[in-house]
């Protein structure tokens, strides 16, 4: 599904070079719940920004369903971003819009057919078990509920891949488990590929089937979670 080949990313600012990613090779298969773990500064965010084409690598290749995403023109890139959902640590909801309005926004910018927007919002809120909050505002929701809205929004345009950037890091342990279980259920229902970056080992253990351990811009270890982490 996704092949990351010989990816290097060097940032240069004020004549200081930082090799954020030195040589990354990963193979993510359809249906994987793929964890990427590492300490702060290991290169996790850089990798996820490359996957979403928010940044370009210094060298290397990223193939998604056999297509080189680095060669995309603007319209291909727009289409690709629509098909790649993303959730974040701080949810990134618009406070001025209701739950329904936040999801509607994602559909509107993707030119979703107008008459299908409301039914799609309801379908998505059912998926994340939050139908009764359609007219609530983010300020009225708990952290877990906000993340559910963000998940619904990320899935609005039927993506095949969901990228999760420390999406449970601002949540308490119980809510974290609930969100991870929800993601696992949704993954099965929708046949999604999920890539999750985190600094929390227990998040990987609870949710992922595969894991790559990043360290100083390199892959230190990669494989099945059961083989990488011994049981407690
Ligand atoms: P992580 O997400 O694992 O904490 P990052 O990908 O954010 O790691 O960072 C990897 C390295 O790249 C760090 O040394 C960081 O300081 C550096 N870095 C990240 N983004 C930039 C940037 N825009 N400009 C310069 N250096 C950066
Ligand atoms: P907001 O307070 O976010 O501006 P609106 O007043 O526009 O929300 O929306 C009122 C109701 O319609 C809510 O139930 C909301 O979920 C839903 N909704 C919001 N935007 C759209 C849209 N573009 N199409 C269909 N339903 C929408």
C-alpha cells in the first residue's frame, strides 16, 4: 500500500543542517495498523508530514498504491490529500462551528454534493457514536468527544489511509483506550490503513499490529508488535 524508500530529509536554517531523517525504508500494507514510535526529535512528525505531502523529502521515494506521490501535480495532490485523513493531538476543530459544521466544512472544501452533506454528517457521527452532539460546539465537548469529531471529519471523504499524529497524547488513559478501540473498530468496518505516531509504548501495544522504532532519523527496529515488544 505504502512504500517509503531511502527517504532522507535535511532541514537547513541559518546555515545549520539537521538530518531529521537519515535513511528510512518502510513497507506498510493495506489494513495495517502501523505504529511509529520514538523519542522527541526522532523524526516522527517529519515522516508524517512527508506522507501527507506537507513537506518534500531531500531524496528518496514514497509510493502509495504504486503511485509516486512526490511526482503529483496540484490536482493529483488535492485528490491525494482528500484520500488521506489526518487526526492530531489538539484535535484542530473550529470553535466557531458546531460539530456538524466542522464535518460539513471538510465535505464542502472537497466539493461533496450539497444534498448529500447532511446525511453524510449523520452517518459519520453514528460511526463515532456521537449522533446526539451534531449541534454542540467543541467547547461543550470532552477531549475524547472532540477527538471523535476529529475522526469523523478525517473520514468524511472516504480516505483509504488515516494518519494519526499523537492523537491520544492529550487524553487520559481510559479515554485513550476508548479512542484506540474505536479506531480499531472503524478500521475493520472501513478496511482502512492506519499509521499512528506516538511516543507512548502502551498505545502501540494496545492498537498496532506492526511497529517501526525511530531513533535519530533512522529505523532502529521494525516488525510485528508481538516480536518487538515482549509481553509485560
Ligand atoms: P519528532 O516528531 O520525533 O519529535 P521531528 O520530526 O519533529 O521529530 O524532528 C526531527 C528533527 O528535525 C529534530 O531535530 C527537529 O529539531 C528537526 N526539525 C523538525 N522540523 C524542523 C524544521 N522545520 N526546521 C529545522 N529543523 C526541524
Ligand atoms: P454552525 O453552527 O457550525 O455554523 P450551522 O448553523 O451551519 O452550523 O448548521 C446547523 C445544522 O446543520 C447543524 O445540525 C449542522 O450539523 C448542520 N450543517 C452544518 N453545515 C452544513 C452543511 N453545509 N450542509 C448540511 N448540514 C450542515
